[in-house]
C-alpha cells in the first residue's frame, strides 16, 4: 500500500511551479522528507497531494485517485499540517482538536471517547497542560505542535506536514521528529517538508530534493546527499560528513 505521484504539474499565477513530478511509490512504514531551496515547490506539492490545489497528473493511494474520493474519505485517509495553524481563535486547544476530529462528517466515536483520544494526543506531544488555553494565546511553537496534533486527529494513514519543526526549540524538534519516525513505523506514510538537511539525514528513510519544480534527487539521505548535489541545488560549498557517533551532517563553507 502506497502513495504514487504520476506527472504532477501545477501552475500558480501563470508560472509553472511543478513540472511533471513523478516518484517511486511512497510506502507505508517510510518517513520521507521533501527538501530544496525556498520557492522550488515543496509546500505546493504537499498541498497538491492533499487536494488543496488543482493540478495535472495523478495522485493515487493504493492505486485510487485521491481526487475521486469523497471529502470524508480523504479526511480519514490523510492528515495535513500547514505551515500556519488555521483554526478559530475563539476555541481552546482541546476544542480545536475535537473540531479536527469531526471534519468532513465526523467519526463514529462518542464525545467522551473523542475527548479521551484528544487528551492522549496532547499528552503524546507534551502539551496536555495547554488543553484549556485559547488557540489565540499560543506561542508560535505551541501553535505548531497543536497543528501536528490536529493533523493526527483522525489517525490518518497518510500524514503530510509542512515544516513541522520550523518554530520549535531544539528539544521539541528532536521530540517531534522522533515521534514522526515512530508514527511511520506504525504502518503509516509520513511526508514532511524540512529545511535542515542534517535533521533530514538523521531521521528520514528517504529524501526527495526538489529543484526548479522537478525532482533533483530521490533516495536514502546517505546516498544522495553529496557536495555536488548541494552545489547544484543550493549553490553552496558544503561538506557531507559523519560525526563521532556516525551520524551524517552537512557543513556549509560558503556560497558556491
């Protein structure tokens, strides 16, 4: 069971943002990171997969086009976390999570079961103390973590995350990325946009690098992260090395 992209192209404001994106199937159990410089189409591709933007080509899950699924079925299948949390500011964190659980027709659970599951999700990410706080009163990092919990509200098989660690401190970045890797291992397809290539190398099973609206490289980070790729795509002189623990890291020495 997997997600497939076949010749996905997309224009925005008269500009071709994605040009014939195809990739090997994204399998269950796999944590994939989308990377690339600003403006190459990472967020656009994620939103197209989530069916929030019109595109040419095909996006299929287990061979079935997502575009042909009902909104309720897509809501059960896929969870999407945008860069910025979009929820009613008059709701509490717990209420916002319950709204996410009931998107596109809701679930068969009773309210008590939903509340217990929402509280468990908040505890999973270390934000149980925020349950009663208004969404409008959250810090940037707190809003981002709540957004991740909302994306997981319906226990989706496909999880799409746009820069899930951008506003987080180092401890929370580690916690979130470790949790995402664990979620993938629970027979899920997890795809996240990240800018930090060292984090991508540590946590991702697969790295897809976009450049000029196309796939520039696709594979295990240790195989595709090279100084040549970084010079071509990011225009930097960089070293790809291993630290004392054997972890891959990227060191940038300057512009190419």
